[in-house]
C-alpha cells in the first residue's frame, strides 16, 4: 500500500466513499483484513483508550490512500469497535483495490 497516486483535486476529485469497519485494538500490527462475509476489519496496535484507536485508524487510512488525515472522518462509532468512516477524495474502486487487494 505504499504506492502513491496523483489524485485529482477540486471539482475533478471523486466525491468519496463510506466504509463500514470493525476495528481490533491492541493487535500485534496495523493491517486491513477482509472477513469471510466481505466486511472490512482493521487491526490496530493502539489501545482503545482516550481516542488512541480512532486516531490510529485515521492515520492508517490516510496512509493507505495517500491522502491527508483531514480527508478521513469517523462518522459514527467513536466509542465502538464498529465504525462508519467517510473518506473524501477516494472512489469506491480505489478503496476496494487498495484495501482488499492481496488480502484473505
């Protein structure tokens, strides 16, 4: 996921994508895993206290999509493992190819 793409800015940018994510805090490493049912699980090394896991999730997704952290917004589930996340400037096709490529 370290490849950088020149993403269009302004009115040519894709509107964004909304993802339903289940996070697993205190994991051994940060990674995205596709579940058998097709859902997305993100394992994070951060603990689920004082918003550390939320911040780690935002950083992980921003890095994965090569975007700024301000383009990643947790819409709901701030205190839950199940979250709805809005990623602005990324198409659903880009999201699937970056997060689900070469995953179980």
